[in-house]
C-alpha cells in the first residue's frame, strides 16, 4: 500500500493553546504498550460532534498538572464508541489523584491523516486497509486529534493520528 504523503512541516508561531504538531514521528509507526497509564473520562456528543470535550479536558488537565503527571507527547486518544458520546484517554506519567485511571496495553499501529474531520470514515477504512496490508487485524481504533479546530486553522494543518490496536 502506498504511503499518503503528508504536507510539509513548516515553522509556525505557537498559539498558546495547542502546541504545533510534527506528524513525522507518528507516521506509520508501531508501538507496544504495557499498561500505559491514562486518565479516562467520557464526553457527550451529538452525532459524533463533541459537546463537552473542552470543559472535560480542562478539568482533567488541572488534575494532571496538580499531580505533575503531564506527558511530554500531550497524547489524548478518543474512542468514538457512540454517536452520542466518546471515551477519552489522556496520557499521564503516574497516577493522578481524584481522576479515573486506566491503562492501555497491546500492539499499536499509527497512521497520520490531514484534512477536514468529515474524512474520519474514509481515514478509518484506509487505516484498516493499511493494517491488513501488514498482515494484522484491527481490534480497536483510537483517534488522536492533535489540535483544536482554532489551532488547526492557525497552523494551516488539521492532523489526526489514528491508533489501531492490532492482533
């Protein structure tokens, strides 16, 4: 399967909200996680459009900062398990008091996409095809929205990394 080229990374001025994202370290990579810690939460959505994401992340980020458990990657995975809500997982370096903790283990494959959110279905199909081309099977797909819509506009790129838990 041919790799989709990514737009060239360019120097951008940080917005002060979401950090600029470099897609190269995430493109078509494989990771094995063994009890990787995350703060877990749930957001309300309407037809997959998040309604409570910002407030939920702000609330959890305060707990993470107080615990000094920030991850250098600022990794937030979203499990779009319903059109009415989604589970979110914020990577941390240690247990965060007052937060619901979980871990994720297993083999993960990543692929970076760029474009409007309406392409999510197409990207999920492309991710499934990519995983199959490597002789593996997708168990679950998580979405890593690398910036908020305002920052994506400011930076000129809307990168989304799909993480496929594979077997």
